C-alpha cells in the first residue's frame, strides 16, 4: 500500500504542509518496504491544482493521502477517486506515517 504525504521539504523529517494542492512536495511512501519517492510540486500551476494533485496520487497508485484539509475542488476529486484523506497537520511525515499505521489519524 502506498500513501502520499504533502510536505514542506523532500524528507521524512519534513512537516506536513499547511496546504494540500500547493504544497512544495509530495512523498509517495510504500508501507510495505519503507521506500519513498519525492515529487517536486512547484510546477503544478495555478489553475486546477487540487484535481492535478489528486491525479498525481492516482498515477502513483496511492490508497491514502495525508495532508492539511484539501480545498473544495480537491475534495471533489478525492471523493471521485475513492482515495481516503487523513489530517496530518502539525506532524512530521515520519510521525504521520506512524500514526497512520496505528490508526490514530483522523479521516477527513
């Protein structure tokens, strides 16, 4: 299973971003082996960022997103994609992954 984390920098020590679609980076974390890929989100553009971010999750076979609360258009795209979203505000990516694994994160 893969999860996507919206982060401020390209590491597991990074904080979960206060923004979803306009975050600086997405980390695609594989729960089975602990490996992750980094996606630089700086070129996502200004129009339609929410659906584009959800498309990144879909293209990477992500089952869950950990981020701040997505905006309306992003949430609409998330609902259509059937990907679950969890609130990771205030946590590092590493801590958010741990809380996700133990079922402690709140689904949005």
